[in-house]
C-alpha cells in the first residue's frame, strides 16, 4: 500500500469520528455506560474537526474518533445562540417548546426586574395578575458583580455558581406573586439533568455564566437542585492571575498571559486560562471529587463543560492579530489553531484521567457545540453598522420606536448578531413593519424575513396566551445575507445566532472503546443528544418532555459491541 493510500484510508476511518457509548443496537437496551462526559466546544464546526484530523493537529480528538461515530451534518438550534443551543442539547427541545430564544430576548407577560441589570435592562413595576412585558436577560448582567470571576457570590476568588445570581435582577412573574423567574424555571421543558437526578444519578456541569445552572431544568424553587455540582467562573469578568493553573499545552496562568485590562474573551491566551479552570473541575469530577477538589467519592453519571476558546479564537481581532480562518476552506490562522490545540490537549487530559481511574470503558464521551460561527470565510464579513466603510442600518433601526418596545431600543439593545429577532409593541402592524424592512433590505443586508405563516411553521404563534399566542416568540425574524453581522465592534470578525450553515453545522462526535469508527452523513440535530444520553445510561428517553411533545429521536447508527 502506498503512503498516499495509507493516509487516505486513515483519514476515512477517522472521519467516522465522534462517538457516545453506543446505544445497544438502537434497540431496547440496557445501560451501555455508567457515565457520560458531555463537552460543548462552542463554535466548533464539523469542518474544524475534519480539518484538524486531516492535518494531524488534534491527535486526541482523532483518537476518540477511532472508536466513535462522526455525525457530519449536525445542526444546532435555530437561533444558534448559546442559551437555546445549550438547552437543545440538554432538553432535546426546540425554542418553540423550551421558550429560550436568546440569552437576551423578550417576554410579553413577565415583568421587569426589581433592580437594573449589569448590562442595562432597567427595573420597572410588576403589575400582579396582569400581563406586563419585559426584556429578559439570562447572561452575566444578572450576577451580583459580573466583573469578578466568582460573580460576586458567596464563594472564594476562583469559585462561582448559581448563588452569584442577584435575584433582584431577574424578570418577575406577575401571575406568581411577582416572584423572580430563576433561569431553571424560565425553561419550559425538563432536562436530562432532571431525569438522571430523579433516577438517583449524581450530576455535574460547568459553564460560563451562573445562569446556565438552567441545565437543571424546572424545579419550581429557588434552587437548581437537579444539578448536584455546578461551577461557573464568569467568562466576562476581569482577567486575573490563576496561581497553579497550567494548560495541557504548557501555558502558565499564574500571571495573566496578556494583561490588557479586558475580560477573558479579549485575548487569545487568557481565554485558554479561563477554560482550564473548568477543565480542572472536570478532572476533579473524574476523580470523584467536587469541582474544586473537595472530597465527595462520587463520579457523576452526567458531567461536562463548555469550552469558550474556539469561539473566541474564531471571532477575535486583537491588536492587528486575526483569529478565525485564512480561507473559505476553513484553514485556521496560527492563533485559531492554537485554540484548537488547547482544546485537544484538554480532551487528552480527560481521556488520560479516565484511563487512570479505570473509567474509560464505562464512560461515553460526547463532543458537540452549542453553536457554530459565521462567516468562516472572513472575506464575507460585512458589519452593519460597520468599521469598513459600510453605513447601513440594522433591522431594529429601520423600525425604530414606532414599532419596538422601549426596552428593545433604549436599554440593553435589540437582539441582533448575525440574526435579528424583533418583538413588536402591542397594537402595531406586523405587515407595516415588514414593509419597512423590505424597503430597507439592501442597506440592512437582509436575506430572508420570517413572519406570519413562515415563522409559525417553525415556532409558536407570537402573542399573548389569552389569544392563543406564545409570549416569547418574536413577531419577525430577519436572517441577513451570509457574512452580515449587526455590529459596530472593532474586535470581531464573525458572530453566531443565525441560521446560516456556518452558524448551525457543528461537530458531533460520540465515542467509547466499544464503538467501531463510522461516519453518519444523514441529517441530525443537537436536540438528539439528550434522548441519546438517557438511552446510553439505561433510562427511558420518553421521560423527556421534548421526546413526548416534539418526537425527538435518539441518534442513529450507534451499535454497541457487547462483550
């Protein structure tokens, strides 16, 4: 066999990458794993995975692929924001069911918070027993102090969890005594965490904001009690030295790699140090400890984390240094490649520790992403209003105060990245608003407008419940042309949130030593991860609201080779 033939054969076998502990022949089966390690590499496309395997720059991911299933046509949620993206993975549901459209969105029933949020949602009155209407923020701005790594909660400097949430900054429910709506109760569907916890499984997760304790799913209380150990160092806090923290790729974080005065997302190296905190938490869980290394004696049935490094590497422009890609084929820049290598090294740490603890055979590793990033081809990047000579207006500006609630314009701002979600003021005409958008389509870079039947075919009917409507569904969704991002920032060259291929096509790799390498090219969605995890753990996927109400299936092609 020639060297070229060997390389092609090796590549084809690795393109089968991605693998969870297989579901017994897609059949009835018993548990095929005692643990699931769930990893979201935010921003990572199926193309990124394919390219790094070809270039031999992600050997640990490639090794997982040699015993796994690689789903090359995987779509994340639409919109492809982190909040609906994460909820898709853990609930199995779409925004229509779950009610999570974006981390900053709108609800026609809920009331404003009691206190201003850190990002600018203003406080207001709560009229008990009446519909109100408010901006909803579920990101860092609802924390006690978003500038601190621990979110200002009752934790040590390097810790952080749901108690960092300032309840006075949460939207309120006028039909529940104007009580604050905790993120886990904002969700309208249960999660794998709820099902696994109810069955007696120990659960853990680490993410970038305190509010993502929403993985718990509804509890009806002020506690996200379905997630037993939640760790959320704040990604948008000010960067600080991390004594004793060192990445798998050798970066020493005991001093800030680049002290630029910004948060962790403003530097290519700082974000790796931030992510390593969560990597260390996962390593502790594998050892049966708590996230900071305290004694516990229990390895979680479901545990994992999200990585921010790839997403930051895709978007960031720092002092003339570009992340992202050098061409439309997804060839990473030097800095972007560094982010991928960091993530791969961290995954190598997970696998090594699982082997050390004799847990690799009994653990399914699932690697996917909450969202992609667009555009891969940075030549397509077209900011509106931009910093490269463009002077167009985003859709929200085309409509203005005549159509949009005040909180959509004069508070935290409209929900616009490379998507525009528009909630109209009561008694305004959707058709008239669409007319203005059509008239300004060229300056706003509009590609497609969803409203009326074209929107309701995907989501709930926008409106109030008394009229058969969904109070969270946007009245209009604008998908811009590929590459258009509604931003004036000088520090980004891509975004996510939209429906484009680069936004929605993400890596999905499911791996276990008992799986044979295989590539699945049929279309799947990240919603299918949730019922698949339950099936792997020997639990009934029908315990999920999304499976019963939306018919979410398990992933195809998982054939577990029993001893």
